[in-house]
């Protein structure tokens, strides 16, 4: 009986180690892609990684309730805006199914998602709590984020917490808070134990999912 218990315990340890290794592979398999596109679009790769974690947990086939597609849950409307501004053959001339196929491609999806974040960042680059504003714009739209950011002429800009308190859509406030929490933990983990060059995050399993 004692030998059987030892064998079972060893088996459980091996299984746990295998599941951990699989999970680490899963959440870090797009690190180089995220780092490349985020850097090209002047966005912190750790923030993009945290968005993907929240949106789809790195599942490129996922589709949202409002038509969002792929890793970063990009909408066809945003993809068409990107195509128009980037000089790519107009996506509006393609079928809906073809647009979905494009957005299910991880490289294209992250490229367009980072492009959209960079557009929003033009308004908040020097603002305190910049990341919260970017996340609100990404989730609820730039016009709502701008409204929540507005202050009287001459008044100081809102802090991160003041801005979050202004978000009057509960799902967006929860979205922003959740991603910011993960983002700050990723940054803290990297500062405590620097990642290998080129890695988006340190190889730690982040709680919260």
C-alpha cells in the first residue's frame, strides 16, 4: 500500500509538471510576434500580452458576441480602417468569410490590434495612467475614452484611479482593472527576475484565470 501511494504521488507530480510546462508553452507561444508588432507600433509588449491573455487566452479561433475575431478580438470594421490607412487592398471588397479568415491569422490580428492601440495612444501618450485610457479606448471605443478623460480647461489630467472611477460601463471598468492588474504583475515579475532577451514576460504562471 505504501509503495502504491508513493507511485501515485510521483505520478501526480509528473502530471502537474507536464500541465505546467504545457500551460507555459501556450501562454508564451506568441511572445515574439507580440514583441515585434507592439514595438513597431510603440506599445509596451507586456500590455499587448496582457490584453491577449484577457481577451482570448491565446486562442486565435475565438469570436466575440459582437463580431470580434481572433487573438486580440479585432472587429472587421477596425480591419477595414487599417486596410484603408495602410494602403492594403480594401477589405470591404472581400467577403465576410475572407475578412474572418484574415483576422483569425495571429500575425495579422496582432498587427491590426497594435495599430489600433497606437492610434488611440496618440491622444494619451503623455497622460498619467496612459495604459488605463488605452484599454478603455480599446474596449469601449475612443470617443467614450475621450469623454471619461475630459477635464475643465486648465485643470490637471486625471490620475489612473480617477479615470477608472469615471468609467460608467461596468464591463469596461472590470476589463480595464483586470488587465491593468495582470500588466502590473507582469512588469513586477520582470523587474524582480529579468526575462531572457526577446521574451515578453517572465516564465511565471500568473494567477487570475
